C-alpha cells in the first residue's frame, strides 16, 4: 500500500489553531495531500492581517526523500501519482521536467536543488489541482541562464518570449555584488506572460536602489517605509518580483531568520510578529497561533500516529533511530502593491527528519534518512 502525504498532516493537525487554518481549509488541503507522496517538507501559507482562516498549501520535492523520483515517474518509485494527474497535460509537462531533472549528467540535475509546488486553496480543490512551480538552485550552482530557460521551456511547453528573456537578463545583470537569483517561479495557477524571480543578498538599503535600476514602476518611499519597521528584526531578506516584458509593480519581500533546525528561534519570530501587530499587519490571535505552531513531534510521543511509510523505515533503522517532525516558520513575507496597504503572510512548515544515536562514536546524528542510516552503519 502506498502511503500519501495526508498521513503526515494528521500529525500537524493538533498544532494548527482553527483561526489560523480552519478545519474546512485543512480538509481541502487534505484532499490535495492524498494525491501526493509523503515528502519531507510541506507547509502552509496564511494571511496574517485577515480574520479568515484560509491557507494555501505547498510541498518541496527533493532527491533524498524519493519525491524527485515520483515527479519523474521513475520506475520503482515508492509512490505513483494518481492517474487523473498523470493524464493531465500540465502534469505531464511536470513529469517531463522531473525526468530531465532526475537524469544524471544533465544541467538541471547539476543546478537545481529542489522544486516547490504551491497550491492555491480558496475552497474545495478541483479533481486536478494546478500548482505554481518554483525551481530552487543548489548553493554552488552557476545559475546559468540555460538552466532556467530549459526548465521553463519544459514546464510551459514553449520557450521564454524574447521580450521576457531580455527583461530577465537585464534584472540578472543589474544585481549588486553578493546578490544572486535563488528561485524562479512558473505561476501555472495564475499565469501571466512572465516569470517570478527571487533574489538573495539584498538588504533594506540596497533593495530599493536595485528596483530603481531595473525599471520597477512602484513607489520607492512606500517600499522603504514598509521595510523600515522590520529591517533590524530579520536575519536576511529575499526579494520576489514578477517579470514579463516589463517589471510588474507588485513585489514581495521575504523575512528570514537564521535558526537551527533542532530548535526554533521563537524569541526572534515573536519580536518580528509583534512589530507586524504594531503596524496593523498581523492580528494578535494569528501571532499567538503561529508561535504556538513551533515545536517537535516524534514517534515515541505518538507511536500510534506514526505514518505507515515511516514504520517500515523504523524497522530498517532499528531502535537507535527515531523519526522526528519539526514545526517551524520558514519565513514571513511583506507584500507591497502600489496604492494599497502592505500585506503580511506567514509560511510555516512541517519537516520530517531522523535522529539517531551512533553508539560506537558516542554521538547523536541528525538529518535525512540516508544520512542517519549511513552514519549508524559507519
């Protein structure tokens, strides 16, 4: 029997406050999760300034948990996508991309670390849910334009339009030293004639200047005012913008903290969220619910809830290894739209990892299944 992602979400449910993600919204998300493999990273997107308890849903596909093989349709993968998805033209393009990414020696295999699928969930999902799609680069990637172009051509079924390509190149060339593209998005569920670009390495000081150089049509003073309250409460910023034949006016700025996976940095997230409450961008109840999400769940605390695929892996690993689920905030995002009040969103995640005890070296090891298994075997 193939085990799906909804088994993981059952472990998250007790920690999701109903005014953050309503039971109805979680049921809608569960319908999507039943179609997907049990990935090691999934999560939710919530609007912090609105009372409605709606949430979008995202999954991260990587090599080490087998989800890249699932996307590629590789023979022998632990999970097979439903026939309704495999028959859909868009999902077939996703499979072709996955197969190319999964193929040893390809540019995509060399450049791309993981893929993120994001599902908009306003009400009951359609029989074939349509995600937005993001490729994220490995840290050492050259970030060659050819990798982006090949990915998007596979996903869209056609190459980048010349005017869009020209604007993308201009945005890349205008980056200051130390800044780089970290992710590229193909917005299937809300397609426009362009792509989403995300950039690391920009600060509250350099970000407005960069937008000015690439012809961003927004109000720089409004953007600077939005960033002023949070700049000293975050570790790093990520700029997200939509690029077509021109740079579109709406931009997002992700706020990240440098925290250990083992323990959430609740104090820093609390300070940032409190600032957003002060600015009127976050409801106090959602602040408390988001902080209440932080924590860990492991098999020994809830053995009856351990998903079936992890039960089988526990038999392989033995009693010296323990599957752990970590509940974390990945980032908060501030969205600036000209003429509108800024909006704050939270992206909070469920991460599955393994904790093992290496008796020979008297040490604990922490990581994905293969890392812990190999460390215990020596």
